[in-house]
């Protein structure tokens, strides 16, 4: 072969193109899951609203779900509540039962061994301090979240086959991923979330149901770049991961716009909506437009804050009405207006089964019996900046002298707001923490005025108040809806208490028989006038 004639093939060098690394936009992969569609008549007529911290505990939710309605446990601060129950000696052995059922036993043991105090701590001893939540959770923190959320749902589901829900506040973001996963391990049927715009939660539910890693964007004040939280079930698995069902997601909204936004823009399926009006217990949405207040300083709501039930109905998803719907007539009215049912909080908070401290319940019920229960809409108290309903009760933080005796301290931190500091790092601050600390973190003086430590107060409401070094005990601060006095309807003559069965039985008493079975015309009945509430 004449090698001189040999032409070297032209080797085209592949151009070296740097692969484009696009920073992941916040797009969770879509997971196709068999979603279970329940016919409307199988959806609950009554949702017992989530009430944190620990007011809607597993006992209350179980009692409601057993009766075929939807019991909802509160997921807020469950890790702290769970630890305090263990430190108090786990009376009745309920937490232990849940620990024994947890699918990752080594993890469950770690939690138990760390916190359980046989016989309970001495009455005057403080509860242990826990690591506060952060964008990047320590493993120990995530494990406690998983176990505690599992336990609450597991116990609420015990002894019956009906679904149980869990409620979270979008504002309290940092515990979400591990908490939701823990609740799903226990087979939670519904996740309900409001107090913010929980657009990314449906996608998180899809990912976790498929046992995939979930990503969740954290709202960071002044962030120059997006901050994400991550949670991968595989990091925690002890053996094969169990099969999970994707819970239904109900968004709690306060306006038609928000309802539409949730349905259009959420990262996964929104299975229904709960519309909560400003008379509901707990946090309320602030009024729209320029703030106007009454003589007592409470925010005033006007026409712009009213919702059109007709527009809600037109969205074509099941919806429930909340805020003052705790009476038989109101339940019927809601259903006749096209709602699937109602979500009720206040009258359940006062039942024998709720987690509210007995002395607080007794005092409130004695007020209610005489129809002198008084609720103040405090637009300053909550560090979230949302108006917060406060029951005016002697001996609680609703009274200024009591609240002012409290030295500001932030040791639970659920309402801490992540912010980006000058160094580009994420810091955390709460408007109810010591003022100097808050200012040093770039917070504004005016935002600290009137702020109350809801974390400590709400734990006091359910009998787990922290005890300070000087012996002071954190005071309670009870929330309830404006319509609290309707609870008197549930107290039989001569009785000072009532039960979940009394409430559920009465609430359904005026719903026509036909409305508790299949009745398609309930949806969008023709010729129905718009109802404003
Ligand atoms: C004691 C109490 C605590 C509450 N906590 C929460 C909560 O943690 N998350 C939430 O979404 N709603 C919360 N709510 C609102 C209830 O879930 C429900 O929507 C509301 O109470 C309905 O209005 P009503 O109080 O007039 O029945 C709370 C209500 C009460 C009374």
C-alpha cells in the first residue's frame, strides 16, 4: 500500500461546549399517582378545623373521625409537644404505643431514649430546650418531626377506618417536609394548610408519596437568591420504604382570588378549598385596602373582604365554609349554598375531648353559658403580622398586666422569620423576641410593638407551659372565634360540658336526610343566588 496516498481522515474535533448548568428552577417533577377520587357524598360534611398548638390533638380528631366526619390534628409545634408529653412521663402510654408502631424503629428508639422521663419531670423543673428549626435541618430535628407527626396521626386513626387530616400553617415553613412525611407514614388522609399561600405543598405531597426527594422554597426576607429546603426519604430509610398514599390537599383561603390562584398555580392537585372568613378563631387574613380600626383597635372588615360563594362554586372543586358555621342552621345554609360542608373550630375547642386546659375550658364555658364570651381581634399580637383572635380571660396573656410581666425570650422559634443578613447568610428573627436582638438582626422597632410570644402561650394553653429559672410559669393566651357564644347551644340543661358527639349530632341535625347521601344537584344547583357571608 502506497502510504503516501493515504489521506488522513479529517477528524472533526467535537467542539467543547460546556454543558449548561441551569440552576434548578423550582419545578418539582410531576409524579403520576393514582389519586383517589371520592364521590362528593363521601366527603365530610363537617371538618373539625386544625387548632394549634395541641388543641386539636389526636383525641379530638379521633372522636370526630370515628363519627364519620373529618377529624384534623394540628401539626404545629408537634415536635415540642411530643417531647413535653414524654418528659411528663407519657401518662397512659399513648406515645409509647405510637413509637412502637413507627416504621423506622431505630429512629423511634433514639427519640424515646432521649426524651422519655419515667414518672415525669418534677413539677417545678423546666422542659428541655430543643434546637430551633432552620433552613437546613439537623438530622436529629428532622427525626423528631417525623416521629411526632407520625404519632399524632397514628393515634387519631387508632380503632377506626375513617380518614384523619393534619393541619399546618404555611407561615411556619421550616418543619414542613419532615412533618408531612411523618404524617404520611401514618397514613394521613388529608393535609390542610392556610396562613399563607401554600402553592408548593401539593407537589411536595406527590413527591413524598412516590418516596422521592422533595424540595420546598423557603420565603426569606431580602433574599438575593432562592433558598430551598430538601428532604429525601431515602436518607432516613431503615430497609425498604413503605408504600404511601398521597393525601388529599385542601387549601385554606380567605378570598376568591386566592382560591383561583391555588387552583391555577399550585405545584400539584388541590383537592378542595376551605374558605375561612374573618370571624374564625385563630389567625385571620388582614382586611383588604387601607387599614381601618374600631375604637378598641380591632381591624375592620368591609365589603371587599366578602367572598362570593357562587364564584367559589364555579371553580368546580369541593369547598367548605368556615368562620361562625358551628350551628345546625349554618351547616344547612352552607350546604344549600353549594358547599360540601363546613369547617368548625371554636365549638370543638371547647369539647371534653379537646386538648385545651380544663381550667381554661371551664372558665370559657361559664362565660359562654351566659353568652358573655368576648373575643378581641388583636392585630398586633401575632409575630406573623396577621390579626389573631384572643379570648378575653382573666389570668391569661389577654390581660396587659399579665403579659407585661413576661420577660421577652425566644426559645421555641416556630414563628421566626428567615432573612438574609448583610453577610449573605440566612438568619432568623421573631418580632416577639427581645427587642434589642430583633433590631440587631435588622428588624424594625415598630414591628415589635404589642407582639406576644404565641409559641410559649399556646403550649401553656394545652398544659405544657415552660417554667422559667425564676420560677415563673408561661401564661396562656387562648384563641377562639367571634361566634364563641353559640357553643352554649351544645350544653344540655344543667351540664357544664359537652362532647364531640353532642356537636356532630347537632350540627348534622338540620341537614336533610337526602343531603347526607348522593345528591348531585347540591353542586351548582341552578338558579341559586350568590351568598355573601
Ligand atoms: C383554638 C383555635 C386554634 C386554631 N388554630 C388553627 C391552626 O393552627 N391552623 C389553622 O389553619 N386554623 C386554626 N384555627 C382555625 C380553625 O381551624 C377553623 O378554621 C376556625 O376555627 C373556624 O371558625 P370558627 O372558630 O368560627 O368555628 C384555630 C381555631 C381555634 C378556635
